[in-house]
């Protein structure tokens, strides 16, 4: 993720840095920031002069994108915690279902919708990450105990079925993913007179892609890749390959 905070620098003394609604000059301007303004780092894309960084003001009131060439690494702003209390973890749930944990001192950690940490800022201490983990677990338990589980992948019973083709002979292959706990999702593929089994670690759709080793009743084995959109592709040592759409 890079540094936890960016500081605006290199802008002309009589000018401001545009904070835009997306990563490019074609997006509308949401705000303008002078040299020295400090923002949280929510991640960057691109390199060199084409790099754009996702930013947020320390109080969370403005979120947008800015050209990375006008940003330099910074420490946390010196006006204290966002909430005005001690350095405690603050949870922010993104529209994607990802959970961001922030500390006023600068540490930021990101968790997938199932509650597993994706990444953390370089300034995070072991103690901060431990408290962040506890905070996310508490949030997950709270969601699991509520009537509405739609925003909590970890609390959902996964019961998916799909179908596709074996590309060698265009015959039908069916598949299923079953499970109810992170790290315990069973994968089953049936086609061409054999069945193949494997497992995946994350709830479908909670990460970009994940790979599973698969073993088949006819002695073949291989691997399968499930992407975030529910498309699974597989290939076996006997030359069989295909796909299943869940």
C-alpha cells in the first residue's frame, strides 16, 4: 500500500492540487489541496507520471484521486485521533464489503469481506495489528448474529452450483462449491465419466482469484482457478481442460 499518509508537494506556490472523482484528468474535481495538505493513502495505480493515488482526508470528509507526482510520504497529521479519543482501531466498511481498520497514528489495515487481512501499512505495529484483528472479528460476530447477513461473507452458507464444458470434446461438466467456514469450501467437478475434488480457502467472490489443486477418480490430477466473477477454469495431467460458470 505504500506509506500510510501522503503530503501534497511540488505544486506551484500560487496553485492547488486537484482531487478528482477518479484516477485521471477526465474525472471531475471534488476538492483542491495546497502544498503541505496531508491525506490518508488508500492505494495507488500506475507508475511514474501516470501514477494516480486514492486519497482521503484524515477526518474522512473527502475521498478522491490525485496525481502521484505531487505526493510525497508523510507522517500522520498532528491534530490527534479522528474520534478525539485514544489511538483505537476505527472500522470503515467499503461498498465492496472489504473492512478497513484505521489508527490515528497512521496504521491502516485492509481485510477482505470474510475477515482475512489483505494488507497493512508499514507503520503498523504487531500490537496494532492484533487489536485490528480483534476488532474485525468482533464486527464479523456482530454481523453473524444480526438478521441481515448480506454484508458478511464469513457468516454465509456457501452453496453454489454451475455448469460448463470440457473443451476437448465439448461435453458437459457440472460443478459445486459447498461450505460455511473460511478455509473450508469443498469443490466438486463431474464430467467425462469422472469426478474431481478440491478445496478453496476463501468464500467465492471475496478475493480476486484463487487456485485449488484437484484430484480425480480416474487418476488424473491438476489445478483449477476461480475468479471473482464465478468463472472456474481447470486443466488436468491427462490433457483434459474446461470451465464451469457458477
